[in-house]
C-alpha cells in the first residue's frame, strides 16, 4: 500500500533523514520507533507533502505521490495525524469532525462510528476544540482523520503529552480501528505502547533505519531491549 | 442625537461590510489590500457608466458587483503572485506596497478618464419616520441590503461546508491542508468575495451620499480602522466594530467636525491595538 524508498529530507539543505526505506501493506499496523530527534516527524512530514524531500520516492497504492502537496495527498486517502494535532481551535468539535470529510458530504454512518469510538467527543460536540484537554484533542484529531474514511492512517506520536492512562486509551481505540480493517502507520517514542499494537516495525536512529522486523523479533533484540524497553 | 445615532448605524453597517472583505483576506492570506477603497470606487464608476449607457439600475448594479469580483480575481492572478512566494512580515509588507501601487494606478486612471465621474443612486419618495426621526428611503434601503448581506455571510460561514473550509484555513492552515483543503483556492474565493462586497458597499453608499472618483482613500481608511478594531479574520467583530465606529463617527462629526472625527476613529483603533490586540471579540492565543 505504501512504499518509501531512498528517502532523504532535512532543513536548510542539511539532511536529517538518510535514504530511508520501508513499506506498509494493506491491513497491517506498522510502527517506526526511535528516540527524540531520530527523524520520525521529519519522515512523516516529508512523506505527507508538508516538507520537500531531497531524494527518494513515496508510492501510495501504486501511484507516485512524492512531492505532491499535502492537500492532494490527504484527498488520496493517506491521512496524517500530526503530533501537534492542528485542530481548528475556535470551531466546535462537530465542525472539526465535519471538516474531516471535506470536500465530500460527511457520512452520518461514519460520524456515528467515530462518536461511538470516542464517546467523549459526543458529549462535547458543541464545545470549541481549543478548550478541550490534551486527550480529548488527540481523540478529535484521530476522529477528524477517520471522517474521510482513510485508506491509510499515519500517526505521529499519538501518546505525546498524554498521561499514561490516556495514552493507553488512545492505543486501545487504534486497536479497535485495526480490527475493523484499517491500515495504520505510527511513529512512537514510547516503544512499549507501539509494540503492543503493531505487527511489524522499523527502528530509526539518527535518520537511518537501523533495524526492522516483526514486533516479536524486535522485542527480542538485545539492542532494542536495552535502548528502548529499559531491560538490561 | 438620535438622528446622529441612526445615521451612524447606517454608516456603521457599511463600514462593517467593507471591513469583512479586508479582514478575511488578511486572515486567510496574510495580505493587506490597500486598494480596497479604489476597487469599490471603480465598481461604482462601472455602475455609473452602465446607467449612463441606458441600462436599468438592477443590471448596472449587477455589472458593478461583477466588476468588483473580477478585480479581486485579477489581484489574485497578477499583482499578488510575488506576495504569495513570501512568508510572515515580508509578505504583509510587499502586499501593502503593491496594493498601494494598485490604488494609485486605479485612482489615477479614473481621475484621468472620468475626473467628474460620480455615482448617486437617489431613491425617491418621502422620508420615513423612525423613532421620531425622518430617515431617507435611500438610507433605509442601504441598511436593509447591508444587513441581509451580513445575515447571508453568517449563514454561509456557519452552515456550509465551503464556508467552514474558509474558516478552517484562518484557524490553522496546516490543519486545513491535512484535511484536504487547498488554502489558495479559499483565498482566491475570498478575494473575489471581498471585491463583490466592496462593490456592494459602494452601491449602497451611493444611495445615501454620492461616491466620486476620490472616495477611495477614505473608504480604505475606514475599512482598515474597522478591521483593526474588529479583529483580523473576524466577521462578527467587523459588524460590531463597524456599528460602534459608525455611531462614534456620526456623533463626533456632528459635535466637533469631520476631520476631528477621523482622528478620533484612528485613536480608537490605536487604543484597541494597545488594549485588545486581537480585536473586540478576539481571544488571545
Ligand atoms: N524545523 C526544523 N528546523 C531545523 N531542524 C529541525 C527542524 N525540525 C527538526 N529538526 C531537526 O531534525 C532532526 C529530527 O527531528 P524530528 O524529525 O523532529 O525527530 P523526531 O520526530 O524523531 O523526534 C533533529 O535533529 C531536529 O533537531
Ligand atoms: Mg517527533
């Protein structure tokens, strides 16, 4: 479904991402793990059209989407949920959700599925998005992306800034979505959370993919156990 | 006094509508259009010429609105192109300089070709009494049209998906892109809308008092002041600020004098920036 090859990107001419390659197949949950500053956000932003890559290719469902603008890529069904969320703060929860379906007519069925998944959003439909807690905003960011019935959901550190229980709740919702057949790619610093969710993963360090494998393989790897799982 | 306040409300509604275009263009695109008043005047001249050519008033007015929208589109397609390549402060500054150039060009052209041109749309019939004050029919018709336009704008921005999409770009441009909204298409749409609204204000203003080829600067000045007081990117704020400043202007002009009243308005704008930088209805981020 998604293939990234030889992908490099950076800021002011200095690459922080070096010839990264990975793939996500339909129905999979794939994680990209790495510590702070590894380049996860840069990778996703360049992949989703918010930053211009310096080399490489992104293919999505057979089409080359490298360097397409973010709004085009979003309309193709690749939905990015940024760690900063980028909600519309002075619009209501409801309006944020409806905009998720733009330019199509919001599907009432999808809306009720989203509100079932995140009952908090149903309670707060008339509230302004900017007045909600971090956890609720994360739910809204995911819910807004779901309103478009995405083919692939890409999440950058969905646990960022959330208390442990809320981070767990977010991943619980993601598991439900997976069961419904959604393909998910997630970048995460909190490796145990991502491992409990993903089928496969890649380890990004200083802009290079260092390791890849099934979640079980990665969990058993001594380097990962000491560096990311706190096991010595 | 009541007569002044009523006059102020008539004027204030029109101020507000002028500011809506300016404020939305700024909120969406970081572009401050100093040719706003000249666009209004040019549209008024189109109406005057169409009328002189014997067209019925509704058709002439329609042509004026069309001309206003077209001018917004032309701005987007031509002079604003280099502006779009810049970000932040440089973008605002270049937009100020280039649209100021447009305003001189338009005014110079109109002054050269139609130095004595003016649009006056007198509506006949006797005065109508409101709160014991005789109001001219032209003022009432102008206010009714302006209010109806405001109502339509509120409905558009609140209840249509296109209107929500425009607001979303003002709220968070990156967020808008991530849901598949093309920010520039929204900006272009709003530039056209602002041109139409400027033309509408010129036409309704001409029902109250004649618009001549030199009215552009004062129209832009009023619109800027109302925009600042109302808060950038805020339609409801523009309406409220327009009403308040319209009343202040009418009362001050009557009590003290026209030039002083403009200074008072500028003072009000400066005070707003000092005390409420996000405008009357704005929330600090
Ligand atoms: N806007 C930026 N300008 C310059 N350097 C940046 C910018 N954003 C991130 N970086 C640098 O790029 C590297 C990767 O950052 P990032 O992609 O945010 O990593 P991660 O998301 O894995 O924490 C870091 O060294 C960071 O300092
Ligand atoms: Mg990051």
